[in-house]
């Protein structure tokens, strides 16, 4: 939670991997390994988890889902300790996440008797949840002069930062828009004035953090370990209703402009 001032830090239930991520980042600080290498590491961990789900190795699948979550935090931490912010890294991370999420849900569908339509609805719900969490969190970070590589509305191709290729940024931003644009527009339509209202209370952000990918992967891992795989897809379908409840709470109780 280093991206926010102390008084606005909240308990982020999706960020349990941060302590381990910091250890990994600090151990790699003076090496030739880059944040992008760590991103490739979480891609490999995610693919191993998919393989393990398909072949019914649920304990191993749960382990690699948590490893994936930790490494997903570690690439950003390494970027900060090396002081190498990167749009290439930011969009590679996001594109890899959504592709892995899709394959994880497909693998769960494969080993259950759940309808493929439930699988697809659950995937859409998963992404809407994550998009709301990111939307609110980026608003907070922008308001307090935080991370400059994330924007509330991703509508224009950013200018490449020193050390990265504009061509690579262009391609990855195109892929990001291809995969995320519909989800971003849906959440923005639900709460387009969120950045103009009061600062979100810490308790609301803590609850919204259950929509974060880290917490989502933890839920999947937990249900796999205890052999409740049949509940995973229905859970994410049902839990999507909380997106609308959280937006309703935010709009009803915290809608006043800043300073009023």
C-alpha cells in the first residue's frame, strides 16, 4: 500500500502477497533481471496452474495460483526499487492477466459439469469485479499523486518512457484496449463521477479489494484445495452482484464534490 499516504491506506485483501513480493524485488534489485522477467515468471506459474487443474492436481494448482499472485505483485515492486516505470511492463502484465484468467476459468469448466455459458458469465463477472477495484484504486492514487503509469481512463496511447520502444507500447496498448475496453466502459458508465466525489472511506476500499485479482485467485485456490471446484464458477457469477451494491453505496453516500 506504499502508493497512498498513511491516512488513506486501507487493508487490501487482494494484496497478501506484497511482503513476499518485496523480498523478491529487493533480492533482484542489483541483478540483470527486469520486472518483465518477473512478469514472464507469473505467466509460467499461471500456465502450470491451468495444467494442474486439467489433470486434477488441485493442491499443486492452488500453490501455483498463489505463486502467480505473489509474482504479479513482485514485478511492480521490482519496477519501483529499480526506479524503472514502464508502460510495456504495465500493459504486458494486464494482457497476461486477462488471458490467464480466461484459461483458468476454461480449465475449471473442463473439470466440472458446469455449463460453458456459466463459465463465460463468471469470467465476465470476474473481470468486472477486477475493473471496479482498479478503477477506484487508480482514482485514489491519481488524487494523491501516486503511480503515473496507471490512468483512470485509458483512452490514448501513452508516450513511451525512457528505455522502452514506442512501437512496443503501441502494440501492447492496442491489446490492452482490445481486451479491457468493454469492461472499462461498463464500469465507467456505472460510476462515471467517482473521481469527483468524496474520498472513498477505507472500509469501502477494503471491501472492494475482495474484487482484486489476488483475492480472486485465493478464493479459487481455497475452493480447489477443499474440493469445492463445482462452486467456483457459480460463486463468481453470484458475487458480481456486489459490484452493483458497492457502486450504489459509493454513489449514494459519497457523491458530494470534494470540499463540500
